[in-house]
């Protein structure tokens, strides 16, 4: 199988569609989503999710599977994604795992086990989060597991709580769940898609502008009635978190817009750091004119 990974706005989606029609001869390929927020039904504009008409006839799996009120589970995603991958392989086609959520990518491709949850420990951490916000918990995580803190946005209370819960339950750093020497679950070629940092920063700004013009504020307003504010995972998504603050009267719309650009740029830096630590991706500059040919050559060399 082939994994197309890298930071937000680099061009993973466009490359995956081009590859899907060129791989495995006439058999083609099918895409398995590895963007944690595209799993949510109705979160379309802010996640840059392709509409069915934009998918160029390529089957896509694990889009729109959860309500926004549901808390994400990497373990559940792992089960569903591997079932989709196995089904694609059984049909003689190539699975294309596409996305920038690093832990979700590794959950599919590597032999990782995820510990369960403890209601008492989780409840205590969530109560502290409600009282004091994510800042103090983030500092605690940074002291206990600097590598985990570096991979989590300081404002993402849900992920901070989960990392601290795992540390409490296992007595080991959260990142100990991610062994330095991966144990692959599938034979895969990793394609890393990136761009010059200045160019990518400009693309992030343009992407947020398009989302606002396409109606992100109205999309978020509509999802509030479907439980977005109660959804511990979905409400923390880039853009959605900032628009929710605006709708609550905590910021102006202009401030929410600017905060979304800044938060997305920070997230891009964290994604790049996450994937660059892994030696497996073959890195491709998405701006090169022969991108698809270079990607196909990398697949042929590694397949």
C-alpha cells in the first residue's frame, strides 16, 4: 500500500487523486482517510474535505463516519481503517492512506496497541481542564513527556488529557506507545509531500480565506445544533474552535479568522516535525512539475 503524508495545505489530496488513477494498472487505487477531523459528518469546509463530485471517481473510505458530538478513538479508527485496507487489498487494488494526522497514520501502518481508559483518572483530569484550562495540564505533560507535548497543540485539551491519562495508567511516557523502531503492520511506501515553508505559509493563509468565503462560520453555526460544542474532539478542530469562540462572543470574526491562520501555521510546523522524525517517507516537493512521475517512481522503487 501507499501512504501520502505531510503537512496541511501541501498538496496531499491532489497527488492522491492523480496516483489513484495510475497505480496497479487498470485496477487503480482507493483512498483511506487519515485526517482525524474528516471523520466527522458535516465538518466539510473547515477540513477541506472533498465533495463526492470532486473525488474523480476514486472510492474514498472513512469520511463522514462519526457525529460531531462523538469523542474520537484512535483504537476504533485503527480497527475501521485496517478493515478498509484489507478489503481494498482483497479486491486487488492499492490502498492509498492519505492524511496529516500522524498518530492515525501510524495506527494503521504500524503494530501499535492503545490502552483503554479509566473513568476516574479521566474524570479528574477533565475536571482540572474545566477549572484551569489546558495551560497547567500542558506544562505537566511537557515535564513528563516532552516529545508528546511537542506533538500536541497547547490548546488541545482533549489530547493533553488523553496523554496524561495514558501516562497515569501505564506509568510510562505517552510516546512510549510509539516505539523508535516501528514494527510495520503492512508493506507500505511512504510519500511525504511538502513545500518551501514560506510558500506553505502563504498557502495556509489562502486556504483559510477560501474557507471563510465558502461559509465556514455558517457551517460551524449549523453544527452547534448537532452537538459541536459538546464534542470534545470536533470542537478543538482548527477553524472550528476559533469560530466557536467568535459565536460565543469571546472574539470578533476578524480575530477568529486571524487566530485560525496562526493556529494552522503552528500545526503545520508540528506536522512537519512529526513526519520528519520518521525515516520512512520519501520526501517530494509538491511544487515540482514532475510530482506525479516522481511519486510513481518512488512507489516502483519501494514496492
